[in-house]
């Protein structure tokens, strides 16, 4: 059985309306991963960005790849926007998953879901710049 980025997003939406903090934290985490996995689907069109920090994690590296798309290349605006939304949602996810004493609000979950939805739209735009035209 496989899971899609849309499945992650639907799970985030389901939890966003939950009655407790753990539901909000789960919505944020699933929302981030919806955007992350959606971004992965088009990341093969991004250059491998050179990293000054070889210990950079895969999440930061993915954001860096989208940021490294040259402004001269097609889709650079979409790529940089993907990086921005992914970075913002990653910050929410770090708080939700690791900062157990931090306050997590319903708006945080809604925003993370909106970021994932925006990433999904932007990946379509980005792919449209590279995919073969009939």
C-alpha cells in the first residue's frame, strides 16, 4: 500500500479540527510532510546545491535545492516559493514535534495546511516549466 502527499494533507485536515493539542500538533506535522513529499516529486529538476555543511539534513537540503534554482532558469520563482513555504512549515513542525512546552494554536495548524496546499500548486507550476510538452 502506498501513501501520497494528498493522503498526508487529508490526514492533516482531519486532525486540524480535533478537540485537543495533540490533534493540532499532528495536523502541523502531517501538513509539513504533505508539502515535503509534494516538493520531492519535482525536486529532480532542481540542481544539487553545494552545501558548506556536509552534516545538513535531508529537509534542509531539499529547501536548499529549491533555493538554488538559478533566477535565469524557468520556474525559479516557483522553486523559491516552494522553498519559502517548506521552510516556514518546517519551523511549525519542529515546534509541534519537539517543543512540548510550546503553545500550539489552531491557526498554526491551518497555516501549515495552507502552506502544503500552496506547495502543491507551486509544484504543478514548476513541473510545467520542465515537463515535456506534447
